[in-house]
C-alpha cells in the first residue's frame, strides 16, 4: 500500500472513526488511513471488565478534560472524561446502550436535515448491534416478557447483553412499578421508542461478558484488510489545503508520529472524527472557524465559519442513593474495595464469566415527561414557565436558531408522549458523586444501596469549546454554560424531586429500607428551592458533549450540511458527536455508531462513480 497517499484519511480512531473506517474499507479499491492519538488498549483488563470503567478515568486512556468553572453549579469545574484510545469513549464509558426516540430524530429533520428522520435513521441504529438471545424463563425476570427483545433480526458488530445478573430482582421490580403507573415501554423499544421504563442493554459480549467497544466490534475482525491502515499514537496537527483553489479544498493532513512531523495526502476526502471537544479544535487550528478567534491566535483564515465550537450541549445527571435491604445483591462491597469481595468477583469473572464485574451497575432505564405536571394544574404551571422563559423576538441568525430549539423543547415538554428526562437505576452507591456540602468525593458508605438518577434530556443551555493557542498539545477551553437557561433549572428540579417518588413506589420500595434513608444527607428535599440547591451541588456530567460542529443550515450556525460536508470547503467532512444537532434522551453511544453507519453510506454513494 502507498503509505503517502490514501483515498480517505480519518482523523481520529474513536467510536465513530473506527466504525467508519471499517465500513469504507469494505470497498476493496478504497484505501483508508486512520490516525489515532491514543493506543490500542483492547487487551487491558480494566477495559475488558465492565465494572472497572471508572478506574480508567484519569489514566492514559482518558483525555482528562475539565470545564471552566460553572456559575450555576456553585462554581464547580466538572470532569469530561473522553476516551483517548482506539475505539474512543466506547473504551471507557459505562457501556449503556439505549435508543433515541422517534421525536428526537424527527426533530433533527425539522432543523433542516433531510434524510435524518426516524424512518431513515432507525435502520442504522439496528444495523450496529446484535441483540441477545434471551431464554423464555428469563424474560419475566428481565421485565421484557411480551415485547421486543427477541423480535429484532439483528447481526451488527456491537454485541449486546443485559448487564450483570439477568435475574436481578430490580429489573422486574422496576418494570412492575412503572406498569402500575402506566409508564412501561411495552412496545419494541428500538422500533417505536417514546416514553416509559425498560431494561437497558449494554455493550457487553453475552458470552465472554467483556466490554464490546468499537475497536473490538468493528476493527478486530477486519484488521488484516490490505486497504486499511491504522496508525496509533499519531495526533493530527492540522488539515492541509490546495493552493490556488477558488474554494478551499482539503488535500491531506499534517500529523505527529514517532517524534516527527509528517504529512499524508487524501485523494478523495479528509474526514474528522475527533469528537465534540476536539473536532472543532482541529478545524480552528486548520483555519476553519470564527475569523475573530482565528486572528487572535495568528491563524490564517481558510473559511470563516462562526458555528465551529458553538452549540455545545451535554447531559447533566443528578442522583439519590437509598439504603437497600441486606439481601439485595449490589456492588457496594466493590465500591468499598473490600478484598474478599474483589477476590470472589474476579474468580467469578475469570472462571465463569459472570458475577458483579460483568456490569457497570446500571441495569434499568425510563424516558419520562414531568410526571407531576401531567394534570391540568401542572400543565398550566408548565405553560407559564415556558412562556416566562421564551426568548424575545429578534432578527439575528442565532436568535432564529435559539427560537427553533425552544419551540422543539416546548413541544416535547407539553406532550406527555415525549420525554424531558431519562431515569436510571444502579445497584450500588454512586462512586463518582461528590458530597454536596463539601464538594469533595464522598467516601463509600456501609451497607447495600440502590441509586436512582435522572438526566436532563433536552437542555436548552448551550456552551462553547474553542482553542486557547496554536499549540496542538493545549486542551481547548470548554464552557458548557450548564443550567444557564432558566427553564433547564425548572425542568431539572421537577425531575430531581421525582426521584424520591420512584423510591417510595411499590413494589420497588420493597427492597429499600423503610423509612427511606437517602444519601447524601442533603437529598432529604423539602421543597423546590431545596431541590435546586441540591442539584447545583450534586449534579455532574454524563460525558455526552455534542453539537459543536452542528449539522444545521449555515445561516443558523451550522458547520456541516446533511451530508456532513463542512460548509465552504470541499473534500472535508465531520463524523462524530459534534455533528449531533439535538441530544437524544439517553446515552450517546448507539447514536454515534448510527451516525457513522449513515455517514459511510453517504460517502460511498458520493464516490461510487469516481473509483
């Protein structure tokens, strides 16, 4: 293979990048080069063992990004753990694999993206995965008797399973609790996702019970393809452009490898897959972005594209931990690092491929509206909140975009069939939570626990990520502006207040100690004001940054079009979480794989007559 010139150069071998490379290299005459800043950690036991995901944070597999101080979160700077490895964040995440909703993908289309609605994208989600074969005697225990799990005809690369012990009682109790409330997702989740509770899947192989990340799923089976080359420890410095072109044309990249600066040419396209925090950084370092920002750092302006690095959105999560009965199986002993528990868990994992190490601990999910606002008085109160926080009319493009986002979120808030939050349960205390009173990591507590958390599904707050210098090694400045939109605070507080309502509801309440013992102490919420104070102290990121190279019309702040081509530049695309114009309600993993699958087809179609 000619190592100096390739048809396609992919900058970033993360979740999207390595999946895209696998699909593009299916065409034998396409030569593909992947440049990945990290290494291949597929053989690391901490990667393989699902329960050890948090042990990877702060290691050489984690970029270790942090936000600037967030005024609405008591001045805290939050960690944004992002994978620095072949496979990207799929190597260090909590493995949760959940669908989007119909409403969200249809909203993508409403924002101006033809071909990105539910009908088009739904098949790409199922193309990514292989669903588990679930024995009939386990279906009731899993809370999935009567619906979708075994009805999906799937054979995708990502091997899925129900994490942990499939007979764990929380699954059935969660299902029965929400069935009583008439909020159970009884249809096929991946074919008709809307609102309700369900048992979540995880990217954990059902046989080996090891993490199934992008490098393992998409790359390992085809790593010997002669037309695909993956270069590790090779961060891309900037994109190269042709001289004398009327429109900028990407012709290659400059990158570091083995202590040297090198260049490589792209005959067809350069594709950026560096993630929501680094794709805008690479564009800016290459001269594509807001001209004022580029000039501040003495970077030649190739294309003035103000949307680069804007529209940053992320999921916030707030939790409460409840003392559970002694007989409930949890991972609390592992959180306390009790030697005997760790030894037994390792033996079960290595000898029998089961036990508590086969899961991150998250086993159930629910997509819900604001439950306390479903009656007439609540709807009236919600309508008032929406009206009071609506953006004043204005003619600027950013105002037009903000109003459109607000209209979409308003529609979702007022429609009981569309979720404004995701809820999850985890069998154990939260190892990542901080004490709201001190701001320091909370020490592990004695006893067994069940954690119930809620995620703000559709934040209106938008932040930024921009370079701070021309130096590739310097992290960008990340300012998500969490909870800067006042409606986010109101909606999130309502969902946080509902956490205790779930814990009080039978039969789930049967496995919690009575009266309820909530932790941390400030979780004993008395009113809405106390709830807001609690969430500002306790909330952390779900590590789902997105939107910083949004797929939107250029006049409303977009960076890429509906074919993921960068506006005003030829032969250049972006394919990763940065293009997502509106977050799905749950974890991003399934969406990023689906985006990569869709992008592969778009790129193949664009070049089918140009071989």
